[in-house]
C-alpha cells in the first residue's frame, strides 16, 4: 500500500512538473524578426530590441521566444520568409528595414507589425498616417526630411570646391523614388550637380564606382538602404580606393572606415521599436501606437580616414562631432 502511495506521489509530481513546463511554454510568446540582410549587418540591433522589450518586462528565454529570419540581401526571398513567420504563429513581426516591412504587410493583415526603418513610412505608403495608423502596422523611423541638405552642408564644409556629388541609391528600395528628387533639389539650391548611381547587388558596386570616377565626382552621399549597410566594408573600401570624400547615413559606415556619418542613433531607434513590441504583447493595438520619429542624431568622424584622404578638418566641424574615431 505504501509503495502504491509513493508511486502515485511520484506520478503526481511528474505530472505537475510537466504541466508547469507546458504552462511556461504557453506563456512564452513568439516574436518574429524579419530583415533584408544578415543579422550581423545591423550591429547592436538585437541588443537595442531586447533592451526595449526588457523595459516593458519581456525577456528572451523567459517569457518570450524570438525567431529570426533574414533574406541575406536577396529581397525576393522576403515574401516567403514573412509567410513562414505567419505560419509559425508569431505574436508580433519586427522589421529592421522598409523592404521587410512591406513583405510582412503583404503577408498578414492581422498580426501586428512593428518597423524600425530609416524611411518616412507615410511617404513610401507603408502606413496611411502618423497618428493612429490604420491596420496592423506601426513603428519608429528616422526622419529623413532635411537630411540630404545636412549631408551636403557637411560635405561642402570638407570639400568647399565640390561641384559634382555622386548619390548612391538602391532602386529596389521604395525610398529611392521619394528621396532622390529631394536630394537633387537640395543640391540644386547649393549649385551642386548630383550624379545618381544605382546598385542593388555586390557586383554593381565596382561598376557604379567606375562611373563615379568617369563623371569626376568630387564627393559622394547615399540614401540609406540595407544592401549598402550589409556591404559597408566593401563600400567604404571602394570610396577610399577612389580617394573620394563621403558622408554616410549611419555610424556603422564610419566604424567600417568611412569618412563621416550623420544620422539617427540606430540603437535608440531600435530600442524605441522594442518598447512598442512590448506594449503590443501587453495588449495594445498597433493603431493606438502613433508612428514615432527618432529623436537622437549623431555625427561621427573617422579622423584616420580624413588623414588618409589628405583632408584638413576645421576645429568647428570637429567640435560638432558626437564622436571622433582616431
């Protein structure tokens, strides 16, 4: 009789433990991350996301699980990856760039989508308005209005005699059609000609730089794009090889050897998005979360690259920098 009682207690304890594990797994919500390029293309992105989630009380491995899917630069893979996340039953889809956000939006009209992108989402048609966006999409973005003027101003400080500036864009990204005209208008106001160069694959970069040299561009800028971010080491190396001063839209380029970057703090941008993900997991609807703009911008100068290019940086410009890489 005592043995039967022990066996029953053992069975009951095992059943209770199994039920606890099953309950914990049930409580652990699934969060899907979708990006156009490999995760290591966005250094610090996962840290920013988890920091934002932790601000709301969500910790990976404790009460949420994260599924990461990347198109590795092949934008045509995004629809199938987005559909996979939908089939997995994720509670939220997080998108690190505009192409991924459009793919997620096409894949589901019910699962909440939070984007963290460097593009005005209303201008490119991702959402209908900033306040109370309709549907299942919300997020955080980098305010690009006026950024071209700022980049051109900083370049003119470095290269006062610049008359032709190369503008690199990825034609596969919807932001190209919006920001090319804005950049051209800003350049025209300064009496500068813009030569638009396109690249959407690794093999395009060298040919685009050859055209830049043929056009005798005095400097270069770019419209933010995940492809350029993923290939930033090759991009900055080609700029150095051509001895062309450049300003980039994210500090990742300056860290990779680029001359100078000015743009939103990507860490803060993604952390803000992570907070939105946490609020949605708590039950807030995307339409109740207004689109947020990035609020912190940073100027980073790579002094080693400036010296290699034979550029003399003014004390005023150096004083304006948030960080100088020696």
